[in-house]
């Protein structure tokens, strides 16, 4: 089955459903990503800070799938802000992934102590060179985004932030949409918060004959989010991709959104870094 796609503000198409590899051990990454590619995933999200870019590259080459058919995202490590460090870090990521271009490159965190505007200008340079198709940010709040919009001429294509039914982020997602920035959800299943054990989620799953994780992923897709669930279990990797054969009703979507309690699994971007 093929995941739906979203067209970004620069015309690039991104599969709306991908595999995230945060906390996947480097020695397991190639096997996990290869399983995902064989299951039909065509979007893999990694980061320099995860330490497993090489495994993603190994899986891509082992899969036999054409490079242009797999959407690859990685992110700038927090200690590499600034023009020169950013350009060198990008080259290092390409080398580890064993590819000659990226589909999407993200500033991982705004890192208030550093000049992320200078870093963003380096991203603009990289895009102009043709070695990345789209550039974006991760964990940027409205204040961070406004600074970029006010001081540079390039709107991010993506803002990857923590989103799930316990942290709906309606205000930030609306700001993203207003400015043509796609919202991508990390920690989409809020596993640390046991979201998939919530009675509302399990009740909807029982009614539909689906897994709780499938229900939450479907909620993301119907919200318009790009979503990158992470798993290392082959059965769950395949199950999480099998979400195109059903839809949630408007009432089910509202019930899931109604679980919002502004609870995070990760750091608050306003204070982190």
C-alpha cells in the first residue's frame, strides 16, 4: 500500500507517513529500516544526533529501491549551529547516509543561545546548491518562526514538533498552516504517556477492529499532519503502515482531539537549549 503524500510549499512531495528512527540503536538501524522499506515505507526520518544515519544509508542501498523513490530526512545536531559548522555537518550527514542529496534537512532545535538565523541562511545556501530538495525546522515555536520569517526570505517547508492527542498543538499547527508550513509530528503515539492504552483510543480501536496505534496514526493523517511513528518490531512496523484502508468519523476525530491535556513527552522548546 502507498501512503498519501503532501505537497510542501516548495512543490516537493513528501509521503505523509514515514518511519522515525529516534533511539533505534545504530547496530539495529539497518535491519529496522530495511524491514520498513520492504513493508512499503518510502519516507525515513533520522538525525545526526541519533547516531544512526549510517544504518539508514546501509538499508537504502541494501533494499535495491531507487534513491529517488525514498524520501530521506535528517537534522542538524545541536552543537553545529553557525554557517561553517552547519555546512560541514551537512557534508558529514551526506557521507554517513552514503547519498549525494537529501530530501529534507531540518534544524533540530532552535538553540536560543546560538544564532539560528545564521544557521538558516546556511540552509538556504545548501538548498541553492541543489544538494537538498527542501529545508525546514524542528521544535520551533511561533516566536522562533516569526524571527526566521522576519529576518530571512525563505519560509520553512516543514516544522517537526511533538504532536499527539495529549498535545494537539492546535495554535502552533494553525500558525504553521497560515504560513504554508507543513506540520510533522514526532512522538506521534506518545508512548511514554501510555496514550495507546487510553480508554478513548482503545474503544475506537475495538469499534473499528484496528490497533490503538493505527487509530492514533489515522487521527494524525486526517489532521493533515506528516507522521513518523517509530518501532523496532517488524509486526508493528508493518501494522503502523497499514492505515489507508479505513477512516475515522468526525466524532471519533473530535473524541481523540478532546484528550488534549498539553502534556509533553519531550522538552519544552521555549526553555530547551
